[in-house]
C-alpha cells in the first residue's frame, strides 16, 4: 500500500467512489445480459450462423468490449486512489488505514452511509468490526485511524 486513509478522508471520497461502484455494478449486469444474448443468438456448433445472426453477435461483442473498457476505467480510478475493490456486485471496497502503526482496512460497501467498519488486513468482510472497537489514540478519545 502506498497510502493510508484517515476516516474523514475516506468518507470524503465516498461520493466519487459510490458513483464508480454503482456504474461498475450496472455495467457488470449489462455485460452479463449481453453475454447471455450472444450465447442465445449463437447457432449450434454444427451450424453456420446466418449473416444477420453473425452481425447481431458482432454488434453485441462490440458493445461488450465498450462496457469492459468503461469498467476498466472505473477500476483504474479505484487503483489510482489505492482503494481495494473486493466485490463488484455488492460494491464492497476497502481503504487502507493505520491504527497505532498497524495497517487495517476501513471497510465499506455500496448503500452504506459513512464508513463505520474495519477489519484486520489478514481477515475479510465476515470479520468486520465497528469503528468503535478501534484502539483509541492516547488522550484524544477518537479512533487512531
């Protein structure tokens, strides 16, 4: 990880991140639908497609490539921000953070409000804990992240 986020900084990025994740989720669903239409349009292996079917499949594949390109741009933006994408369908991401010198993940997913959960680097979503369980910095009364 090349950067670590404080809670306020990570929360400040949520509007942009939410737009990216919603677009990725929708693009993924559209891509799956297009893939299913390609499969449904394809003739059996022992038959050659008609010109109309071949053109339909070609256009669907072009559309699929366009969606893939858009998705790659969204993922690239998350990578640029050092945010780890865990699951497109649920919009699950992790922000790297430090607590008392120890790296952790600030965990968030699409549809949630502000970031209110974290987990250790070597654990996943199922190990999420509330921010209130973060070690407190000495004398501040606030989480150290």
